């Protein structure tokens, strides 16, 4: 990274780190610079626990889920012994993916290029025509293993072998959301959308209640009042916040009724919490939603929304047809956000733009921006980056 760009980011970060009533938004370069994106890939997504999906895809031995961690291909499996395993999805021979895209069930993984075969833990089982290779013993080869763990059905991986256990990373979220009883829920529907903007803009937007009444008049903003918004910062850029929003449907009513264990909460109840870098949990009286926010490039992001419902609702008549109501709502909300986020991404490239001051209701955005910049500036300040 050029020294002048580094200097601008470090200087801008000082303004963002000010108390909220004096703070300005982040320096614009961090939202489009390929150099910043490369640093985030190495020092954020390759260091943190990141949520890759749901345990419903990994129930039976042989079940697998192929994932991409900002350009690093991995595969997660359920082994014959019933354990979760994760390893590189790059053949040891010529770097071709050994597991097909998406999810499925396999007894083993065979590279489609030359037929090297691996078991459900990544150990090399077969390597055709390698008999003449000196000092080549297939039992000595396996695909690099990755840390993998589960939290209430959410599957996380970590590329850092020295990372602390997932339980330490989720401890605060565990405390804040225990009342939602996620183990009594199942994945009902998944919604996937791409947005042409930097991933951090989406992370910030999720807790930006400033825009809700204007951008989401007929969805998230139809009940929201700033007076009801209560924000509690947590360590490492996390948070817990409550506000008034109601069920995530276009009618504003639950599709299948309340969660049986949330009968005492008002219908307008809403709560959200975050695990950095890219996992956000939402609670309503009828559902649990989670967002995973994945960088595809410096200026393109994939947002996946998972909707959980109490297990007993899955036996409801016409369940598959009725549950789509949640997906319709999510697609509408994201389409509303997409328009303004893509405009903001284009505006950030303007040399005339100077990051603006923050409003009191942007406490959540301020908290996240400070954490992101602190991590980035910690890397930029190292001698090897100068």
C-alpha cells in the first residue's frame, strides 16, 4: 500500500475514533482499495471464526458443504464417526477442487482432473499412476485441516490454527440470546442476494437505524421509533440492541404464530446482535434470522439470510408454500437497501467527498467503524506495511 494512502487512512481513523458527538465516518479508501481488501482477507477473515452455514446440511455421515472463505476453498463434512471435519478443497496434485460446489453426500471425494481420492477427513486414499514417484506414500498425505465447530446449529470455521475455541468467541452472544432457544428451532428457508458494494457497508447498514424510517417505510421502518432503540456495545465490535419492528413479513404478522416461549413479549419486539466479522443475529417473536455477509471483491458482497422457526411449525399445512412469506420480505428489504448502498459505493469514489459527521442514532455504526479501523490500523502500523 502506498505511504500516502496509509497516512490518509490512519489520519481518518483518528477522526472516527473520537467520541460520537465529535466523530466522522471512516476514510473512503477502506471501502474500495484492493490493498485494504487483501489485508482484511489475511488479517480478518483468515483469523476470525466465520459462520459458513447450518448444521441441517451436515446431518448424515458423508454429508458435505463446500464453502469459499474470501477466495479460500474449503469443504466441511460429517465423518463416518459422526464428527465435523473441515479441510482445504484444493487437490494436493494440481489444485483442482475435490468436492463439488454446494452441498451433498459422498463416501469420498475424487478430483475430477486426475482422480486423486480423499476420505471424509481429507486423507489421501488413492493416487493413480503414482507408483513410480520416489518417496511417495499416500498415507503421508492429507488435505490441510481447518478448525470447525458448531454453536446452536450454526457451523463455524477458522483458518487460524492458533485461534481460541469458538465457545470463547460466542460467549457474549450466548448470554444475550439464550432466551431464543435456538436448539428448539430448525432452518426453514434461506435467501441469497448480491450487492455491488463493499462488505463493511452492509455490516454497518444492519445496525444503521438512521435510515430505517426513510428507506424501509413499508418494511422494517413501519413501526420503528428512535426512542425505542437501545444499543449495548460488546467487545470486539459486537453488540446487542433492541428496537420495535415486529415480524419480518409484508403483513407484519407471524406466518405460523409466536414462538411458544416468547408469549410475554410485545408483538413489536426485535433484537439484534453481532459477531465479527460477518455474522448478525436477529430475534423476533416468531423467528430467528441470521445474516452472513461475504466479500466477493472490494466492491461486491453476498448476503445470505437464514430463517429459523420452532420445530413444531414444520408440520403445519402447506408449510413450504407459507414459509416463502419470510423470503419475500427479506428480498424486499434487501432490494431497498441495495439501491442506496450501491449509490453510496459509487459516491465513495468521489475525490470531493469528505467523510461526514455522525448522528446520535449512529452509535452502532460508530462502534463497528471504530473496531474495523482499529484492526486495520493495527496492521498498517506494523513496520512491514510501511
